[in-house]
C-alpha cells in the first residue's frame, strides 16, 4: 500500500500592504518621523546645514535664557536687600530705637519732677516736665505698638515687646504713686521724704534693670538682622555681576560664532536679525551690570551712611538723656549717690571713651580731662582718637558738613561734661543746694547746655536719616520695571534670532 505524499504546509495568508495612493500618503509621515528620530539620535542632523542651523538656534536661545536668569536672580537679591533694610527690619530698628529713647526720656522727666518738689519753677518747670513726660509716654506706647507690628511672626521679638508693654504699665503705676506721695509731702527741692525715694527706686530699678535692657536688645536683634541681610544680599548682588558677565559673554560668543558660520555658508556678510540680537544682548549685559553695580552702591550708602549712623545717634541720644537723668537721681537720692555717679561714668564712657594711661584709675576726675580734651580737639582726619558711640560716628562720618556737625556735637558734649564736673564739685564742697540750683535753677546753664548738645545730636541724626531715605528711594527707583525686563528682553532677543535664521532655513524648502 502506497504512502500518500505529504503536502508542504501553506503559510498563513498575510494581509496585503495597501498600495492605494491615500494609504501610502498616510504611512509616509510615520516613516518620516521615525527617520528624523533615528537621524537625531545618531547625530546625523549635524551633518546637514539645516540641522546645524537648528542646533545653533537652540544653543543661542538657551544662552540668552541663562543670561536672563542670572540677571533676574541678581535683581531679586537686590530687591530683597532693599526691602529688608529700607522697609522691614530697618524701620523696625528705628522703632525700637525710638522706644529706647522714649523710655529713657520718661525716666529723666520723672527724676526732674521729683527733684524740684514744691519749687515748681526750677529747671524747665514742673508743668513743662509733666508735658514732656506725657509726650515721652505716648511716644513709648506708639513705638512699642509699631515694634510689635514690625516683629511679624518672630515670636521671641513679639514676646519681648509684650514684656516691655506690660512692664511699662507697671512702671507708670509706680510713678503715679511717687507723684502722689511727692505732691502730698510738699517737700523743698532735693529734700524728698523716704516714702517718695523708696517708691521712685522701685520705678527706676524696673526701668533700668528690665525695660531699658529689653528695649536695647530689641534694637540689637533688629540691627543684627539688617546687617546680616545687608551682607548676604550685597555680596549676592556683587557676585551676580560676574554671573551676568559670564552668561553675556557666552551668549555673545554663540551669536557671533553663528553669524560667522552662516556668513561663510551662505556668502552673506550680515544677517540683520542676528546683528540686532547681538546688539540687544550687549545692551542688556551692559545695562544689567550697571544696575547691579548701582544697587550695590545704594545698599552700601543706605547701610553705612544712613542706617548705621541713625542707629548710633539714636543710642547716643537715649544714653545721654539717661546719663543726664542720673545727675537728678544723684541729687534726689543721696543714699545711692555713689551708684548714680558710677552709672553716669559708665554711660558717659559708652558715649565717648578714651583709654586712660597705664596705672591711671578710671574715675570721673580722669574721665573729665581725657574726654574733654578728645572732644574739643577732634579733627576729621583723626578717626581713632576715641571710642564709644561718638567714636563710631567719627570713623563713619564723611569730611564736610557731616564732620562739622559731629565737631559741634563733640564741643557741646565737652561743655556738658564741664557742667557735670561743676555740679559734683559743689556737692563735694557741702553746698548741695547750690548744686541743685546750678543743675535745675531758673535759666540753668546745665539744662541749656544739654539741650544744645541734644539738638546737635538730633541734627546729625537727621542728616543721616535723610541720606538713608535718599539711598532707599534711589534703590527702589532703580529697580522699577526690572522684574519684567530680563524675561522680556530674553524673548525679544530669541525672537530676533528666529527671525534671522528663518530665511536661511526657508532656502532649503523647510523650516
């Protein structure tokens, strides 16, 4: 029996490839996309003129974008620095400085009111002293509220401000009790009954040991914030200049290289679009670096010529008023006369300090001689003759009107020291009543001389305050519009690049 012949297996029938024209047109884009992807991955596009033009265009746009980013970050750092110094922490320091001064002035007026007793015409008069006390109390309350608002979310500062506000209320209650006892006693000038002295001691200790240190610490904390922000932001702005220059040089190299390559490829000397893009890049770099330079200068002037000196003068005025009040305390409370005399020396040394010679005791007698000589012989070129707050000012102040104003303040301070020396000399000679008349008498030269000294400090502080405000205004004005300028300029330059390369790509029949 014969075996049947096995037929080979027939493969399954494959669907026919469409051969119609519509089908071929539908399949062509997919094949084209696959071909372009393979070409891009393998880098073959760089071997064609259109591919090189597209690659260069992408690189130029990226370089311009990097330039805009560097410039935008630099402007942002400048804006943050100006905001902190000129509108946030800077005003907070001024507010806390006002608080410190108002508290010192309150205590000074209380001491004068209690010292004159029933002789209400002594000094500037009881009524005027009361008006100054009420004004200082109102200023202290306003400054405390402003300091609380400016503290923002800083819980430590808000708590400290609240403690000052609470302590201020307690201080006013003690002062009210002292005034009541003082009026009931009807004592002669400088002869306070012990209950009045004891009540005032409690109020003065509260002011000296709690309120003033807390207010001063608020000023120091806010000042430290300003200094840190200034240092960080100004350094960032200065560094941003180099990043802008580096990015600008890179963008210009790409633009110039592309123009030269296309000039060689297409035998054309100038591409208007690319030429305009190059010029716009040069302008953007030059103006951007100029703006960053100017902002660094504004920050420097606001910090050095304005903020630092305003803060210094604020502290000098507050400590000076507190020291002047120590003279009244020295006279009204003989039991603590030595303490108040040492307090006066400490505060006077904080205002102006001269190192005594080796072996020379640091007492008031030697301080009068050293400080008086330094103050009356001040020369703008000698910036290291003395230390203290006025010494800090001497090292920062510029020659001219500012140094002249400082010289007037120093001469007035020397006169105040001479008055203090005369008052204590009268006390030491046993003529305490004459000392009170010299310090508080009608038409007292001591009060008049101190007011002249305080006016000189205010004038000098106002000069620096104007310099600070001017620098901040210039900084704000210089930054106007610069939030939008870098990205808009980048878009314009990128558009000019595309306008420049479009005709060249069109020559190949595709864009």
